[in-house]
C-alpha cells in the first residue's frame, strides 16, 4: 500500500465516516500521517484513491459513496457504493465530429500513418456533428479523433486501458496514444488543428482530459500525420489526427476521467519487446518509428 492510500485508510478508519479527498489529505497532513511536498496533496489523494478503486475493483479497500466522497469498502452495509454513469451516457450520448467514409481516399492514400499532402479545408468542410451512439453503428461515416504520443527525451508514455472504458476491443491492451473524439464545438478550432501553434489550446484541452502535466509545463507539439487502419471493421470507422507531444518534465498524473492505468515512460526497445500487448493503432505508430530514418526530435 502506497503512502497516500495507507494514510487514507488510517484517516477513514479513525474518522468512521465518508470524506472527500481534500478532507482526507488535510487530516493526514495535520496528524503527520502524510508528508507531501506538493501544493495540492488532495488532488494526488483523489487520483491515488480513484486509481486504486479502478485497478482493484471489488478487492479495493476503498469505494465511493457519492461523487467525490470516499469511504472504506468494509462499510458497504452502511453506505451503498456509488458508480458513475458518465461512460454510459456522457460518452455514447455525446455529439462527435464525423465525415463521409466515401471521402476517405481523398485524404489518406493508404492505411498507416499518412503525412503527405491533403486538402485540409476540404476535409474540415465535410465534417459534421453526429451522436456517437449512432456513429458507432453507421459505416457511412468516419469519426475524427485526436491522437497524442507523449514523449520525454528518448522515452514514450504508455498506459493500459481498463474495462471501465466503453471500447471493449481495447480492454486490457496497452497504448501509446492519448486523446479521443472531437466534439462539435471544436469545429471552428478544427480549421487550425493541423497547425500546432494555432491549435494548441484545443489540443492541450483534449490531452488534459486524460493526462495532467506538471504545473507550468507547456509542451511542444508536432503534427505527425493522419492515422488510419483498415485491418478491423471498427478501425475503419476512425481517423486519427496525430501529434507528438514533447515534455520538459517527466512528472504527470493520469486524469480520473480517462480510467487508464499502469502509465509509465518506456524506451522504444522496451515497447517492442512486448509488442503483443499493444493495440493496433499503437503498433502502427511504433512500426513507423522503427522504419523512420530521420533522427527522433528530442527536448533540450
């Protein structure tokens, strides 16, 4: 048990009532149960407890009794467990950006990572909003998504997708791509999405839904290409706008909404040594990186 979860258990056991992450962290620091040099230990506490609940499930010592309030699982008879419904409703019932699948060949010449010329204005002009639940069942449209490969020096950030995410095809697989579906309110900023400097606020917001960077970190972005894979029916319904994200610090936290686990920076060789554990989009990016003859740009 880590420092934060051990302190949380001691505080909850002593207080005998559900508490917020801020309340737990404040009591733990006050009573000397937790030492933290960070300015927001309650955010770390929330992340640690959320990750513990996510990764351990019913085996976790903790549970939520309502949004933002934690208790011990041994109290389940006194407090019913709260399970967020955001993935059932907020994800599948959100509006996303799509374009006609018949237009795909006008923008990508082949499966893989395509960094060649394309009529960007034509692509963006064909985009329209559609309910995600409907788009998942409609092969006549392709869903436009953002893909971020996060780097620190010569290492790439990897993570594992959990069963709490709706995309069952990705459950249990590792990935090197952060990001997700683009929403209709992004249509106007999409006009600049291929220009990292102009699109930075949109791109960083998309990335920030899954990854919290070190305070003051302003990463450098590099457009990498359009990512497409036709090896599986569901892959044919998505087109990824792909970026490299170069960090100056290796400090980060996984956002609670992403429901991702086991995040760590790995070298290319480490990733290749367990290639069978990665989903197909990640492996396309890894193969492209292997075959690339130009030196990988790194942070100074």
